[in-house]
């Protein structure tokens, strides 16, 4: 059991003043955020940006490489079609950058979006096996 005495500065029988020494910020260490954590944040941000997707579409998924606190992100998406693919990808890119900067505090140098699959909207007569 440790005994502490405030009057004479005794700790476990050692004598001397109890002082807390401040460690300079550069000597305290660093926090490293794993690539997979940034990938999960980017994937969730892409889900937020896309909103409602076709039932058959899989969720967006991201891969990330972090080098010197700068992230390079590759997103894999499945989208409903017809849509403005360029505008959807641009909106996803912008939202992912904003969320990664806000939540992780990391600069994003690149967001590459790869559309893996397009799901056509169900047209009238699709239940009969015809597609125009």
C-alpha cells in the first residue's frame, strides 16, 4: 500500500517535494489512426452521401492508404440507373472529404470513385420479362 503525505512531500518513505513536470508536446508521443479506421469513416460517409440505393445494390466500400498523415481513398460504389453518374460521384467525393477531415482530422489528397455496377430501374412491363 502506498502512503502519501502532503506536509513534507513523503511518498513511500522518499523525501522531497512532489512536483509535476510538464512534458513538452513534441515529447508526448503521437496518435496514429489505422488505414482501416479511415476506410470505415470513408465508407460510412459514402453511404450518407448516396442515400437510398436499389435493394440489390451492395453498400459502398472504401480502401485507404495513409502516408504522412495524408489519405488517398478509393471508393467502390453500386448505383441505380438512370442517374447523373458524374454528379453522384462528385457529391460522394465532396462529402467523403468533408467527413474524413472533420472526424479524423486528416488531409485527403485523392478520392477515386469506381462504379462497380449499375442497377436499372424497373420499367413498366419488366414483370413480364421484357426490357426496352
